[in-house]
C-alpha cells in the first residue's frame, strides 16, 4: 500500500513540479500553519494548486492511492478541518479577485480571504458580504453560512453567492448557478465543502462607500445592564445597523463588554442610529468612526493570533434574553484564562427574509448566534487543555433549554454530526441526497459532518 501511495505521489510530483510538498518542506510548513494549532493528524502531502486542472490531478491521486483528502482555503476553521492525514489540497495560491465591469459582482478564486476581496472592492466603494474578520477564507465562510456586519441589509454571505465553479469527486468541472446544476447550487449554500473543491465563486457586490463602525467598551461590572439595554434597543434598530457583542479579556486581562456596531446605510445617518449605544453604561472607550468597510473589519485583527490551541462551541438563541445575559455574565466571571471569550452575531433583516428552502442553510428565523471560545498558547501546563475545554462545555451547557436545535455548521467539529443534522432542519434530507449524488464515496468527508443516508433514515 505504502509503495502504491509513494508511486502515485511521485507521478503527481512529476505532473505538478514544485507544487507537491512534504513534511520538512517550507511550502508544507506554510500551508499547514492554520489558525487553530493542529493536534494529531497532519497531511502526508500537500498539493499547492494553481488551476482547476491541478485540483483535478490532486483529487485523482488521492482517490487512486486511497488517501483521505482535505481542502485548505483561508485556514480559519477552528477544528482544523483543512488538515487530514492524507492529501491536502492547498488553494492558498488561488486568490484572484476580479470585479465585473458593471461593478455588480466579483469572481473570487477558491483560496482568497476577505482581505483579498477588500483590497479589490474598497477602493471602488464596493463591498462583498464577508464575516467580521478579514483573515477568514471567503469560500469556507460562504459555503457554510457567513454571518457578518452587513447581514441585516444584505443577508448571509451565502445569500450573495451567484455561482461556483466546482471540481467534483469524479474529476468533472461544473458550474453551479441558477439554471445550471441548481441542486448543487442550492446545497453549496450552507452544506460547506461536502460536494467538491470550489475553485472560484461569483458573489454579488454592493455600493458601500463607507460604513460607520468601531468598538465601544464597557466595564464587565456593568455587563448585565449594558447587555440588557442593548438587547432592548435591538428590535427598533434599522436593518442597516448590526451590532456584534463580545465578552472578552481587556488589555489587563480583566473582562470587558465590547460592542461593535456597523452602520451600512445612507451616509450621514449612522451617528444618530449608533448614539443610543454610547449611553448603555460607563463608556470606557469609543473608536466608532466613518471608515471604509475593509478598515472596519480590521478591528479584530490584533486579537486573531494564529497557532493557538482553541476550543470552540456554538449555539443559536431566539434572542439575547435575560436568561442568556445571565449566562454570559456568570460564565465570563468564571473564565479560566484571558483566552476565554463569548461573541454574538445577529441574524435578522435580509437574512431572515430568505425562505428556509431557498438554500441549504436551515435556521432562517431571527436569532443570535453565540460563539464560545477558549484559546491558550502555553501547552506546558498539562491541565490547561482540560480547563479550557471544560469551560467551553460548561458555558454551552448554560444555554441548554433556551438554544435552538443544532448550531452554526461552520463552527461544529467533526464529531458533531447530530447537531449539524439538526441545524439543517427540514433541508437535511435533500442535502444528504445531493451529497449522495455528487460525492457517493464521501471523498470530501473532512467538510461539515453530514449523516449518511443510512444513518438519517435509521434516526427517523
Ligand atoms: C477568527 C475567526 C473568525 C471567524 N469569523 C466568522 C464570522 O464573522 N462569520 C462567520 O460566519 N464565520 C466566521 N468564522 C468561521 C469561518 O467562517 C469558518 O471557520 C470557515 O470554514 C473558515 O473558512 P476558511 O476558508 O478560512 O477555512 P479552511 O480551514 O481553509 O477551510 C475550512 C473548510 O471549509 C471547506 N472549504 C473551504 N474552502 C473551500 C473550497 N474552496 N472548496 C471546498 N471546500 C472548501 C473545507 O471543508 C475546509 O476544510 C470565523 C472563524 C475564525 C477562526
């Protein structure tokens, strides 16, 4: 077997000179250095793809050698889904972004990150729907969902997907868009990387010369009242205003409550809509200003450190009600290190108006996504791993009883098949059928975990 694998990889290296790397190579080290510190599996080989044909060859080699396969785009999956113990397809060199002449869409290569897109769109006063961090891969974000600061006005990133060029498990190259491979197009919007390697996406662009955005910081001692007032104000906020909330360690390690409002409506109106958020308590800092959309996404950059060990949990709440606010305040008071944090993402407005059967994404009602995060760098303390993991689990447990079924599939780990299934709700059966059709051998099994048809039927 090993000989067959080595022969296949030798042939592949000959077909793609300089584009196949192994442990010990610089290219290998760069491609496998993902956001979350890898534990366990590392690829036997990495194929640094530059074209559709490279991807075809990589898939064929993995299949003929019986190697597992994974795809690395922006490398910001917390569970390290980009890594497997077989062959990793690295799209890091496929980062082109081309804005269409009519300025209404952009073609984005499969390995581009949000900052690659922003570099092309910001100078034109245009914006694509991204997440809230510029380092995250656009394909990974969009295929699984894409909550972000523009969600109320323009929906999820996946609601703005217009087409995708996909290399399928059998090597065929297809375009999925309205009118062509519509079932695949439906499944790609929410089903993650389960159906093939997405070499490029075309996404809708929006005229957005500026946003009004920044960080508002309140003391943790006022957490309950600040969060309550913010939650009370939320229903009357216009859809153009999105507010992300965080409970995080401040510069001195003591927790603070931060609010990141982003106004993406008419210029000149933002300050008035954000004004009530400045009066929620004792404001410690305020960096809100009119800035380019890309600049607004750099707010979190200094805090996004690559290579830390990370535990993450997720759930969705119908609203940030008193029980949820109590849970946030209580659990953050027991944080085991400054790497513990809770973030929210809003889901409302344009996102909630998309019909539940329009895409594979299953939770299409107003809700608040909760991200529970515990990162640490120092692995010399053997108990650190256990303490951080336990804190994340305990925190998730505090939302039991008020959370909607499932969680955000993009943040669910490899063992979370049942929760991923619950997140797809009424779309699960169709999604599994499409997976079965396009990837019957489950070649892309490192993606968001989906139950097999057999399991889904057995569970009914
Ligand atoms: C710091 C941080 C901030 C985040 N912020 C947000 C946010 O604001 N909003 C939000 O919705 N999510 C957010 N996420 C979650 C993020 O959207 C997912 O983790 C996403 O999968 C990351 O995509 P990536 O391309 O960077 O990751 P990768 O690790 O490169 O890819 C993850 C997986 O996605 C699939 N995939 C990626 N690209 C392709 C492709 N071209 N073809 C086929 N499959 C592909 C593959 O299964 C791959 O293994 C954040 C994550 C992190 C770590």
